[in-house]
């Protein structure tokens, strides 16, 4: 069973050791999480081996252990480069692509910048932390947006596009956002 809560992909997950559940051997270190923007959930946990190869694990095949700064892998990783490339084309990397993107509404209003991506560890749903200034980023201000709210991402313009009525989807705290996502997951 996965731990309840949320992890900051940058500060708590990136760099975590990936361990094989059967042998306890180190497979590599987490580099990023691939997000399916349509559903707002993790598609894959990306990791790099000691030899430099990049692999991916399906969310259903991992257990995130935050206290040990480790990820336990229960399934086989995707190792085929062609298959991995297809996955990377379908999703968006949280750290390498989403963080620091401008967040704008469909009607062009700037909401701020995406300063962090959290992953709800039980449902593997993304939660976005949006700030409008460096001060908010440093001192924990801003707001949180459920991962399934944004409707598009522009790689060329590094913009996450949200609906015009985004205000009704905003949470003031990470805990509030996690609770709402847990309720949504339980309901459907």
C-alpha cells in the first residue's frame, strides 16, 4: 500500500534511490515524473541507471517511501528506447518541462508560474503549486491547482494553459488539495 500524502517531485523524489523489490539491488535514481496532462496523473516514474541509461516505471509498479528517500520497484521497467521515446512524446516531464512554466488561462490571463509539482502518493495524481512572485515561491505563498484542471501545455512557449474559470479549482494549501483529490478518487 502506498503512503498517503504528497511528495514534492523536486525536493523529495528527484534523486531518490530506486530499489528492486525482489533483490533490494539499486536500479538507479529518480530523475523525473512523466505527467499525463489530460488526466493529471503520473504516467511513469523516470530513473537513470549508474551507466547513464534512462528507464521508466509504471506508477502501479512503485511504492514511494519518503522517509527512506527511496522508491521500491515491483514491476519491470521500460527499457526499450523506442517505447520510452513514445512515452516521453505522450506526457510532459514535471521537472524538466513543467516547472517554471507560465500558467495562463485560455483567455490569456497570467496566473503566475508553476513553481513546483507534487505527486499524491496514493492516487499518483499531480498537484501544481502556482506562485506569482519569487517571494511567494520562497515563503510558501501562491495557490495549488489539481493536476487535471489544466487543459494544455505548450512546449514551444513553456506555458501551461488552464480554463478561464480556474478560480473554482484553486486550493489555498497542499493539504486541502490532497484531501479534495482523495475524495474525488474515492467517489469515482
